[in-house]
C-alpha cells in the first residue's frame, strides 16, 4: 500500500502526480536517491491551451479598458503560474528576501510580454 501524499496519485517508483483543475496545473513530484542523499524534483505544467486562454482574455481586457477612474483598484496583469515562476527566476527571486521588482516591471512593460497585462500602457 502506498502512503497518502497530500492528494497526489502514485505514478511509479518514487513518482507522484496531482492535477489541480481550478488552476489548471499538473504537479509531478519525483524522489531519487537513498537516505540522507535523497533529491526531490518538482515539476509544474500547464497545458498550452490554458495559458493561451489566459493570454487571450488579457488582450480582450486591454481592448475593453476604459481608463483608471475613481478610487478603485485595477488589476494590471494576469500571469499563468508557470510563466510567473519563470519570470521570478529572471528577477532573482530569493525565498524570504524577495525579488527585483524593477526588473519584474521591465519584463511586464516589454513589448514581447504585453499579453501578460490586462491594461494598456506601462505598469
């Protein structure tokens, strides 16, 4: 009998997998090695269609944007979690310390990444 591993399904020797239908992410955890030398590999995957749907919705929100009015807060970006993780690596994310927010803004304001924003213009 395999141990319960937080809702993960046993896939094979040392490998477990979980699908999060709300976030649209598949997480695979693989354990390698013995004793104190055990390594844990974690991989997050999002289907390309889930990512494309988020990007398409962002462009639609940009096109429908009517400006910043009143005292309301506005969502300025919507980034798929797997893409966000990649961007955070580029920004030098250090757990417990933080990341380079200026670099993060530069990436979001780069023309190649415009589909990550929900508003037109610079952030």
